[in-house]
């Protein structure tokens, strides 16, 4: 059974599934994108002053780090 939910229920209550969060971040490096609905919906016009900015910046760093760690140059070509 495959669950595609970010929140799962446990005996302790509802918890966030790290696997789903990690997959969302990883998938954003392929054909998807990470965006802020606060900006998209016009709730905020810029990130400055948003109390989520630190987390968003951290997510961006995780994405960059993931791409750096999983991208391997297998050959270089010189077209002269």
C-alpha cells in the first residue's frame, strides 16, 4: 500500500512523514519546482520579514546540496 500523504496518523497522534517531505524536495530537482504560496497568492510581496524565511532558505540549501551530491560529471567534451 502506497501512501502519498505528508501527515500520517500514529498512536501518538498525527505526525509528519519525513519520507514524503524528502521526496517532495527531491522531486523538485527534476521536473517540478518549489514555490511559496504566500507569494503566489499575494499574501506577501517579498520574503523579507516572513517568519518562514529561515526554513525556506534551509530548504533551498538542501536542494542545492542534494543536486551537488547526486550529480556526477561523467565526461567533458571540448568542441573547438
